[in-house]
C-alpha cells in the first residue's frame, strides 16, 4: 500500500515537472520578451518607498507584471553612497533593459556607469543641476524621469502664515545632497523677499542630526527642511528634539511632516512613481528614447498639517490656513 502511494506521488511530481518545462518552452518559443527592470533606491523613508510602490503598481496597471513579462531587481542602498555604486554596477552588469533610480545620489551613481541603458529617475529635484541631463526640457542622453520639486515658495509663505512674527528660520539639510541645496537656494530668495532672516544648519551624516537640531533651539523661530533624504530618514530624531523645545518644523513633503513635523505643501510621491511608470511603458513598449523625453512634474500639491504636532506645540493654526483643508 505504501509502495503504491509512493509511486503515485512520484508520478505526480514528474507530471508537474513536465508541465513546468512545457510552459517554459512555450513561453520561449512564443518569443515573448521578459524585460529586466533594475531599481536602485537610496534609502528607506516614506516618500521614496511611495515612489517605488507607485512605479511598480503603475507598470502592473499597464500590463507589465513582475514575474510575468518583467523581472524586477529591487535594491536599496540604505543611505550609503558606496552601496549605490555597487548596486549600480550590478544592475549595469546584469544588462537591465531599464533602470529606475530613486533619489539624486542613486541616479548619479548609475548614470556614471552607462550611456546605453535607459535610465529613469524619480524623487530627484532638479536633474539638470545634478548633471544627469543636458536640460530638463531636452535631456539629450539616456536619462529622463520625474522631478519631485515642491512649491518651496508656498512652503516658506506657509511658515509666515502660521507664525506671523517669525524672524529667523533655520534651514536643516544634508550638505552633500544637491537636491537640498537647490531647494534651499530658492527658500533663501523667498525669505529675502519677505524680510525673514535665516541660518544654515547642515549635517554630513545621520549621527549629527540630534546635535545640530539641539544647537538650533533658542536661535531660530522655526525649522525648514526640504525634501532631504538624510533628514527624512531621521525625522523622528528631529521631532524628538524640536517638539519638546516648542520649535515648529516645516518640511518639504508630507511623509516628513507626519513624523513629527508641523506642516507642508507637498506632492504625492505615489502618484509621482506612477507617472514615472508611464514613461517606462513608453520606453519598453513604444521604443521611445530618454533623450527626447522631457523631465516631468506633478501639477498639484496638497496642504498637510500634523494636528498632533499642533497640539504638542500649543499653537493655533489661522482660520484661512485651516480653510484650505476643507
């Protein structure tokens, strides 16, 4: 009896194996291409994670499903530039059909290694100033994608609306992130126009965040941090120091504001990822070249206010600001 059961089991296994081999053979003989899509993400935080998810979901909605007609190789550099270079080299060596780079340092790492593989970037503030494209309107090479440039002017004006007597804003950002410097330059021009003073407070690694924020207490009336990847990943530390000191933090995007920040006008990074996926479809399905694909932007931004932080700071949001949430 046991021998019969064993024989039946072996037969089932053999049939399954034959079915798998037959299916693979059918797929290969049909000539259907399975595209290799490499993804390199700088670090884990809400905005970049949402961009990645939006990209994958956007591809699936267009019929490009991981494990079926595309094979996605997702790699996260955990915030280390050296890891970006290693991952970029792997994706290039694997002869990816397309590479998605999430955040500026990741994009710069992979763009330096290939001029042939199509590269799309997302969560990059200004690809032109990051030397990724010849211009945002006409990239001219193998790189295109989407920008996460936020309405910096409106964000600074929001600080003035919520804290009318603000005299000095502390700009908190990583000194090595080009995307942050680009936004801070805009913020400084707006402050000059509004007659608001400002001071730079920069970090070079995540271990410096707590000490730098502590040094801001008593010296500035508010903190502004752009869509900076290092600060975004360390927002819990920022709020741990700033909130008990009654120091409001205005951020470049909603994910940062939700982790102890106060408010922002921000873009939807999930939708940004989906917008990038549409560009990927144009490359994979329609044969478009990044050289002729302008950098794209989201057209809408949303006001976000962290009411828990409002309560913890003991401040009152003006009615004209609250009305925008309706």
